[in-house]
């Protein structure tokens, strides 16, 4: 096909997709959605890597619509999938997916990779994972691919108008500082000094994300990392949460909120939104029956105490009803727990997400 004809065909389509003009506003498609982070939000990038941090075998995906593993560390949908539902959009494809091309680029992309953290030495035992610096580089490369498809001005508009989710921090404790006794980082830092170091490094990551065009960024804190089945299995005698990891999360989360507030003040706008995952998960970890769970201590899939030892595999114990378990495997929530978490991100009070929830963000941005 003639190159000029292709240009004339593509441009009107892109303008329509971006909802240009007042008349197109009501027919505009969902905003793009970009995801960065670790296994809580990875939807399949690690399937394309030679790494042990993978969820590409049964029974992962047992409740996905295909009943097949997808690379999500879940029995079904994960947090980004459910946010996409609220956006009225299909899930953004993994960045490494060969299907991420053409119109799929306008949906967004998921850059997350299981095992990563804020620090480059986090998750080194997983060998080949996409560390956060590379995720940001991939975001730049995505922008270039999008610009080749729709033009630079339209590509910038897609990125600037997008919703962004980033989830980091938990692995910097679980798979770094506390991974083994006397780890390199624990010999280098007391925990009271390690957390401010993490926060300072995270600020650099978020600043770079802003420089790359992100303007609405939901930043999750660490959840109840001391209370996940893996930590109960390894460190708990009587079912109580692991004290060291609980204290680490209690140090990290308030400092993260403070850093985000300072970043917003420096920028002069509410770019970064603090999602209090710890508070959201606290509610169902300590009051599981209130949310219809029979347990928040025992994983649905696993083996050993609390089903918290090792990986979820075809040989593992698997509960018959995932909807009554808060945790799917040793570290990750079930789809139903993820829906509770996202519900608070979408509609919760400032105790759960601040300075505003995602529904408020969407309503405000739609008025602008």
C-alpha cells in the first residue's frame, strides 16, 4: 500500500480513538493503562524469560476464563486486570508479548516482572528478570513504537493521559534484606537506615517515570508481608505474623506516603497517588470472616505449614473453593482478595488511598 495512503488512513483513526474534539468525548475509548513492578502485577512478561520466577504451569490460572496458566501469580485475575475492568478496557498486554502491536499499543502495556524490587540486587536468585531500570527503558521503547504508529503528538497524549500503576518494595525485604540471615544488605544497614535508603532510591524511579510522561501514578505500599503464608510457615510458631517483616512494612509505608507528598509538592500537582495496600489487606487478614474468607493464614495452593512452603505446582494441595481463601499461594492473594483490594483503590476513603481514589481521578480528568 502507498505510504501516503497509509498515513491518511491511520491519522483519522487515531484521532477518533483519542476522542479528539468535544463531539468525540462521549465516544472516547478507555484511557491507556501502564503497569510497572513485581509479581503482584506481572501478567506474563516472565513467561518470555529464563527464570524460576514464573507462573506458567497449572494450577495457576485455574479460574482464568481459559482455565490455563497465563503468567499471573493468581488463580485468576490480578490487580491490573481488575483495574482494567473498572476502566472499561481489556487488560494491557505484557510488554514482551508479540501481540503488543498496532491498536493494542493504544490500550497500554504491562512492564512488570516477578521478583524485582526497588534495588537492582533484589531478586538476584531469580537471575533473568526485568529490573525496574529496564522496565523504564522498555517504557521509552514503547513510546517510540507508539509514536511510529500514531505520531509523536498523539503518542505523548496517550502517555500523559494514561493511568499508571507501580508496585515495588515487598521484594526488597522478602527477597533481599530478610532473604537469608546476615544478608549483604542487613550487614550494610540497620533496618531503620535501610528503609530511608529504599525510599530515596524509589524517589529516583518515580521522578524518572514522571520525566517519561506519566501524570497519574498509583503507587502501592507494601502489604502485610509478615503475615503471608510463606512467612507464617518459616517464622511463626503460633500463627502470629513475622515481627521483623511487619516492623519493616510499618517503617516503609509511612515514609513512602511522605515521599509521594513531597514529590507532588515539588511538581505542583497530584501526580502520585498513595495506595495503602497494608491497610486494605489488614482488614481481611485480621477479620477474614467479615469478607467471606474461611482463612487468611493458609494458602489455597501449596504444601507444608499454612501451605506456605515452596511453589504452587501440579503436585500441591489445592483448595476446592478459591473464593473463601485470601491467599492463592505462599505470597499472592486470590482473585477475590484482589477484587477487594481494587475496590478500595477505586472507591475507598483516604485511609485506603490518598489524596483521592481512582474513581475520583477518573471523574476529575473526564471533566478537564
